[in-house]
């Protein structure tokens, strides 16, 4: 039995603990290449009226990672909600690179950075752990795809971060690979921080995982077998999940056939989430969607209630055929009245979610304290990493903000 298979079951994102290690450059570390300055494509630079956080998860999806994959599906919303607590409230985009190895069903699959976390989450739910088994994996290609194939913000003051998560070392014997020191030099040129989370205790994986974090200006975290983490069901989860579903029902999209088809896909992603996600994940999603940062995920663009309420569009000038189906048969006055009622309902639901989310946070704080705290939990270590790195970009977090 090889060392990778020995790590089977050692890592569960919500059921294990982590230790944050100081990153130490090993004496035989590969040299850092010298690269020319980055060349960004011409075009309009995105507005930085609000700060931006771009976070990409690079996930090993081979067979030994089944526990972590399932837990990651539940924890995405916790991290998003944690990041949304910054002041000023940031725009948050999330991307994903799943990787296995040559000879498996795929080497890498990428999901570009997006503020539509529902669709990203639906994609993540499709991933199942399989393949692998020979020890090293396609870590080099996965990192290179994350740094070069995704639409990272060109803004220098954006917090851009990768979390590389896996349990095996990279293949360094593939002659046509871009080796990770080269990719990490490019990441530094682009202002992308690379953190690593080693899952399990494979001794052959630890040195390269530490070195990747060192070259990436990031932190090395390790998920150990015998720890504990925050995985508490609260009395508020069901209520928050129900409120989230009610909030979803206030959305009304308009536009041409192509735009409405795009929004239908978003609604289908939400339906998939509702059918498959845990109640706790739905509760965390509700909390996120009620924040300023979560509006982009909840609504996206071409959402009629918000556009009319904020004066971005004149209802009377929209082609009737491009209106949502419930409005097409209504008289203009009835349309306006209906949209106003939806806006009032939405605001009331967000206030109710905020109250329930605060109650949930207080409950968790008390429960975690009663169980001796959670300083070593992956939740808290991830939040500590994000907080320290994001503060360098001007984002501020409350010291006792919940991370669960």
C-alpha cells in the first residue's frame, strides 16, 4: 500500500484540526526564476469603488480526498461569509481548479472566477473523488492553470489568493510540465498569494507543500487526523434556510432570450443547491446573501426588482416581451405595484435573516467557548490567514468575528 492510500480518510474539512506552521524555505529549495513584468491585456480597468477579493481553490479530487471534498461543499459559504465581514464590504469572486493526474478521467478542470457563487457551488457539488493511487499528482499543472487561465483582477490593491488543497506531492518527473517555482514567480508578479493545506500526514508531501507556500508568500496549514473542528448544528439553521428560499423567490429577471436563458441557468443552479446542500450550508448561504457582498451572488445583473428600485431602468421603456412572465399580462400600474411589493418583501427578509444570523453567531460563539475554543480549527485558521493577508490590502476585520 503506498503512502497516499495510507492517508485515506485522514482529512475532513469540518471534522479535523489544523496547525498553522511558520513557512521555512528548505536549504535545497528550487531557485526562484526571474520573470519579466506581467503584461495585462489592454482594456478598461475594473472600478475599485469597493475592494475586491478573488479566491481560487485548487483541489485534489483523487480518491483519497473524498472526505475533504464533501466537507468543502459545506464550508464554501462559511468562508464567503467570513470574507464578507470586512470593512469596507468587498466584492467577492470565487474560482475553482480541480485536479487529478495523467491517466485519470481528467488532469484539471477549471471554473473561472465569478461572483455567482451559486453556480460555482453547483459545479463543486458535481465533483466526486476518484482516480489517483500512484502517489504524486498533477499539482504543477493545477497551479499553473490557476494562475494563468483564470480572469484575475488586474487591480494592484485586490486581495488575490489561492488555497492549494491536497495530500500528495507534485509530479516533478513530467518533462513538459511548468514546474511550480516558475508558476509561483508569475503569481508573485501578479500579486497572487498562494497558501497550501496539506491533508493527511504523507511525509513526502510536506516539504513541497511548505516550499510552495514559501514561494507563494503564503501560509502552510496541515489537516491532522486527531483534531477537531467546528461542525455544530444550530437551532437557527432551518429558519435561515427557509428565509433564503423565500429571498430567492423575490428574484425577477428580464432581457432578451439569450439573457433570460443565462438567468434560467442561474436559477437551476440555485434549485440544485436547494435539493442537495445541507441545511447548515443553506443557512450560511442565507447569511452571505443578506450582506452587501452577497448581493452579486443573490441577484447578479438584469434583476428587475433591484434595477427598478434603484432607478437603473425605466420600467415603461422595457419591451413587454423581455419582462418576466408574471408581469407580461399586467397593466403598467399593476407591474409597478408588484415590483414595489417584491422590493419591500426582499428588504424585510434580509432584516429577518440578519437577526437570525446574529443569533446563530452568538449561539456558536457560546457553544465553541464551552467546548474549549476552536483556535486550532481549520475554520479559524483559514479566517486568520485571510484576515492577516487581506488587511495588507486595506480590508479590516473585527478580531472576534465568527468564522463558522
